[in-house]
C-alpha cells in the first residue's frame, strides 16, 4: 500500500500556523527594509524649514539635496512664487545640523555642468558668532552663472586667447629671425676664426712693412739731400742755359772773325815766302828727321797734307 504525503497527516491547526508564518514572514522582512530605508532617509528625524529666493529655478526640483561640506543635511521640499514674482525655494533641514546654518551663511546653487547637469545646493561660510537661521527664516542664495552671461564672459576670454595666439605667432617669427641672426653670427664667428688663424702671418707681414718703413724713414734725409742737390744743379743749369742763350747770337760773328783772321794770316805767310831772303831759307829748309815719333812740319809743308777749304758763304759775309 502506497504511503501518503506528510501534509495529509497534519492537522488543520498545524496547517494554518504554517500558512500564517509564510504570510507574516514577507511582511516582517518588508517592514525591516522600510525601517532601514526610513532611517537612511531620516524619515523619523526631527526637521525644520528655511527659505531662499532665486530669480529662476535653475533646474531645482523637490528632492534636490542640500549639502554642508559634502554631507547631506537636507533637501528641497517645495518651490513656489513669492509676492515679488521670484522663485521661493523651501529647504527641509535636519534639526541636528541647525548649528551649521548661520545667518551669514550662503546657499550656493551650482550645476555639475555649465549648461546641463544635476543641480545641487551647498551651504557655505557662516561663523559661530552669527546667530542660527531660525525655522522659516531666509538664507542668502548665490545663483549660478547664466549661460548667456557665461558666454558673454567667455567672449573676452576668447578674444584674449586670440590675441595671445597672435603674440605667440609673432614670437615664433621673432624666434625664427633670432635663429637666422644666430646663423649669421655663427658664420661670422667662423670667418673670424679663419681670420684669427691668418693673423700671425699678417702680423709678420706688418713687421716687415714696419721695418721697411723704418729703413725708408732713415733714408729720407739722404733722399732729401739728394733732392736738394738736384734742385741746386737744376738752378745752375738754368743759369748756364740763360748764359748760352745770350751767346747764341755772338757765335756766328766770332766764327766769321776767326775765318777772316785765318785768311789774313794765310795771305801774309804766302807773301813772306815769296820775299827775299825768306824764300831762300824756305827752299833750303828741310824737315828734321824724327825717330820713332812725330815730326814737325813747316807751314809750306802743311799745305801738302791739308787741302785748303772753300770759305763758306756764311763766313765770307762782311761784318755787320
């Protein structure tokens, strides 16, 4: 005979107890979870509310967290318009952190990104000397930068960056010019080194030139003296030349006079030879022998060796 399942052997009461346990167990677990969540969300902690005014919501919604030094101390409960048409934000704060919010504290609204991003509120500043913000009191809010204002503020920065880039480009050009100048200077230094290497030879040449200059300077007195002598000789030649220029007119006259004198002497000698007793003496006279040397001649013998010359027309002219 087959054995029956054990559940058929349980009584009705036992079955009801087991069903109750299975029903209550999830409820208990759910309650515990809710309790933990409630404690984490400070659902049972004492709270108070403060307010702040903004020109616009900036993405703030109910539930937006409020921090002090990175620790959450509250959240946004409600947003509404006030009488001035501004956005009034009501902050629900934990009572135990009331001492962190003072009247000189600031509620800084910020975004995780410039335009898009999650909005958060941070309580900053505040001194212990300032009183605490009372419940339903106001705290000064610092609004985030408006995108338009942000873009308007970026424009000068962009212009400044553009000018900086222009300056950098100009500096690059200046650097290139400096590099070119350095290259030229390097070439100049190379040529200078080559010239410096040749400098000893140039100095030797300069020494030789200097020595020659000294010798020339030493010879200068002699050269000057010789020049003076030449000048003196030139003066003498000039004087002689002047004297000759005065005699050039007398030379023809002297030559004619000498020719006439010679003609007269020749006539006298011929007449004397034909006159007694000179003619006899001439016939008898013989030249003396000369030994190993020259011999003398009489005037009549002279005509044998020297042919008479015809008087020139210039010399036969009469005296002026």
